[in-house]
C-alpha cells in the first residue's frame, strides 16, 4: 500500500512539474512576444534594410517572426566597434542601433545587418573569447561579420541559441526539400576557413 501511495505521489509530482514547465514556457513566450512588439513600436517606420538575397526587410517583418533571444552586442567595423542591440528571430539575425530614441537597422560598412540563418556558419574567434564570426555562405560572395559579446558565457549562449534556431529551421525545411550534401557542407567550411585566414 505504501509503495502504491509512493508511486501515486511520484506521478503527481511529475505531472505538477510538467504543468509548471508548460506554464513557464507560455509565460516566457508571452514575454518574448511583448518584447518584440516593443522593438517594433520603437522602430523608425522608415528604416528598411536590404538583405544579401535582395529581399527588403522592413519594420513590419519583425512581427512575422518569433523572438528567440535579444541583447547588447558589438559589431567590428572599419572604425572600430559599433554598439548594437541584436535580435535573434526564428529565421533571421537582426542588428539595431538607437538613433534619436528610436531603433533603426544598424549601418555596417555597406553590409546588410539583417542576416538569414539559412546557410549561416557560426564560429568562435580564436584569440578573443567574447567574439564570434557570423559567415553568410551560400551566396556569390560569402561575407564575414565579427561580433563581440560582453562575456565568454554570453558569447556561448548566443552561439548555442543561433545553432538551435538554425537546426529547428532546417527541420521545418526538411519536409520534402533535399538537405545539403556533406560535400556542400565541406565546401562551405573550407570557404569559411579561407576567409578567416586559417
């Protein structure tokens, strides 16, 4: 009898934990939606950015996506470092700058600051523990962006979340679409190494 009670209790605790986790997840989702709406409302309505693919990304496009993570980062540019606020969305990485108390897409040496997660390569920077490289492959001219987080831990969190977002994107796309061959992947890796001067 005691053993049965114990089993029932264990099961009840397990179910409670599941319910709490589900509620937490919903609250978290709700908070992320609220945050994304906040960015949208503070965004300059005239600010647009052309992606590498030629697609125009406007303020309204933010709300068509899910916010996964956001935070302060720095982008390396010709002048030094540019402070930005980064939004990792379900299929793109967006870098914003504050201007006159509004957000605009960050300006980075004529390069797009809205990056597709498709065929994105993410690598650590060898001599900078807070740094990561974002390499846009799968296009005529691959581009590399160096990003600095505030700490090594923060950098690792960003890397993990970007990779998870890319994997869940690939999973969605794999429905009926042939994925890259191992050969394609190897070629992209080689290109990325060349760009980093390895």
